[in-house]
C-alpha cells in the first residue's frame, strides 16, 4: 500500500494555508504530524489531515482558533454518527477515463454537517473592510470574510458544506444572497472590491454547478436564460441546481441571450418551462418576450424573474417568479405534475 503520509509543504498546499500557519496550529493547539519516519521530519497521516481540514474550515467560518482546535482534536468525532451518510451516496459524476481515480469524499464530508450543527459560533462582524450581512448567520458571515480575504478555498468549503447540510434553496437564501447583496452595497458605497465580487461569483458558480445533475438520458424540459445583454446569471445557476436537487434537469443558456436566439432555442428544444432573468432595468424590456410567444412553440410556463422587469407591462401569460424557492416549486410542478 502506498505511503499516504504527507510533508508539511504538501499539507499546506492541499489545505491552502501557509506552512507557518500549520506550525502555529501544531505548537499552540497540538494539531501536528503524528507519523514518525526515521531520519525525516514527522509526516502528516490521513487522520492528521482530517483534523486539519476541520481546523481550517471552522476558522474560515469565523470560529475562534482555540475552539476550532478543540473540535478538530475530537476527529473522528466520537458521536453516535452512522459511518455512512454522504460518503455512502453514489457519486453522480460522469465516468472517469481509465486509470483515473475518482475524487474521494473524506470522512470529514460525512461528519461535517453534524459537526457544524453542534457548534456555537461566536463571531463578530469585522469593521473597516467588512461586508455587511445584516442578520445573516455565521455561515454567511464566514463566507463574507472569506470573500473579502480573497480566500477561494475557504469560500468553496463554506459553500460546499452549506449546500450539503442545508440544500440549494436555503444556502442561496440564507448564505449566498446576503453576501451578494452585501458585496453589491459595498461596491456602491466605495466603487471598490470588484475582485471580491468576481471571486465570490466564481466560487458560487463552481459550487452550484457541482450539485449532481439528474441522469443525462433524461431530456431537459426547462430552459433558463438571461435576458438580452444581461450578465447576471447566478440566480439562474441557483435555480438549475435547486431543480437538479429535485431531479429536474435543465438547459441553461447563460448570460446575454438575444431574443432571436431564445426563440430559436425554444423552437428547437420544445421546453415545458422557460425562465428569463433580468437583473437590471436596462435588460428588462418586456418586448423581448414577443418573438418567443408568437413562435407557435410557446411553453406551458413562461416566467419572468429578477428585479429588472418592470412592475407592469409583461405580456399576458408571462408569470413572475419572486424567489428561488417559488421557482423550484412552480417549475417542478409544471414539469412533473404528479411528483409535487
Ligand atoms: C455578482 C454581481 C455581478 C457579477 C455577475 C456574475 C454572474 N455570473 O451573475 C458581474 C461582475 C458580472 C456583474 C456585472 C455588473 N453589475 Co452586478 N452585481 C452583482 C451582485 C453582487 C449580485 C447579483 C445577483 O446575483 N443578485 C441576485 C440576488 C442576490 O439579488 P436580487 O435579484 O436583488 O434578489 C431579489 C429577487 O430577485 C429575489 N431573488 C433572489 N434570488 C432569486 C432567484 C430566483 C430564481 C428568483 C425567481 C428570484 C430571486 O429575491 C431578492 C429579494 O427580492 C449585485 C448586488 C445585488 N444586490 O444583487 C450587483 C449589481 C446587480 N450589479 C450592478 C451593476 C451596476 C453591474 C454592472 C453594470 C457593473 C458595470 N459597471 O459593469 C455590470 C452589469 C452588466 C450587465 N449588463 O449585466 C448593480 C445594479 C444597480 C442597478 N439596480 O441598476 C448591483 C445592484 C450592485 C450595486 N449595488 O451597484 N455584477
């Protein structure tokens, strides 16, 4: 069997922390390497790595290091937790090329939701460059901090764990949205931190697109698109992920879809439901529905979503979606009426 023990440098790279941070965690909190290799520095075992992952995820969420270390030292967590959990779920990813190992879900992935459920997180909103997240919980505050630090690995960890433990809709409403709104407000007030907005957007995209999709033999009957010249797509990505969780496949065209392209896509794929997202008033011209609605292939459900659409004046037959949860519910019902 291959020797899985790792050097400090390798561990630091995997975790995305500095070697000096590892040293501090070792000296102050006893989270050091436990494998002794004669004639070498000590090495980190997979169990050491599990502990360090807990340490990094918790500190990224704003848990004070001493408390995080106390939890980390308890890994594997001595609680009445089944060995199975998430780790036992079949991996819905496509087949890998021969010889390539599948990405391993670690024990940490399995115990994490349970662990975070037991935490009493005592975080404070930072001043200065902090993103305000209002009354949002610790996960959103940790996410805001990770975004502000441009700490992409921590940002992903928090998002992944939120999706695993709460599902897409609650993660979007309780964790992602408050941070996006906070970033937007921060930008408006300072005209700065565009890099934060970009990193956050990228992380959200990655995590939402990693939510397992329904099997590929099932033809998507839902078409999602951003309005003409509209670059904001994250809410549609959340909708695609939320529907995937309910077993509903989607076809996501993404940003800036011209009306003719939308009408063509509808004609070619015959969706039951179409959602067109407009974030900005400039992209919410109701007349862009005309081509689609007059194409002879109008879907059963045509939905306008996003704050860019005017309060009045949408064509007859176009319904308005007001939240992600409502979108997931309505579209699931339209596509699989018996299942809802
Ligand atoms: C991320 C982001 C970007 C990213 C988008 C990346 C991506 N892939 O989507 C990038 C960097 C590309 C971007 C670009 C721009 N952006 Co921008 N962006 C944002 C940010 C931070 C989040 C956007 C978002 O996803 N919002 C979704 C949720 C969080 O917000 P919401 O729609 O208001 O939510 C409400 C409802 O829609 C509903 N809801 C929420 N989620 C869902 C989901 C579904 C399915 C449904 C049905 C409903 C629903 O609930 C909420 C409460 O009612 C916002 C800040 C903000 N407050 O939204 C700025 C913001 C929207 N952007 C803004 C601007 C100005 C721009 C740019 C013009 C900047 C520029 N100068 O280039 C360009 C736009 C170019 C274009 N033509 O589209 C302004 C818009 C101001 C305005 N009202 O006109 C905002 C508000 C920032 C600000 N405060 O200044 N942006």
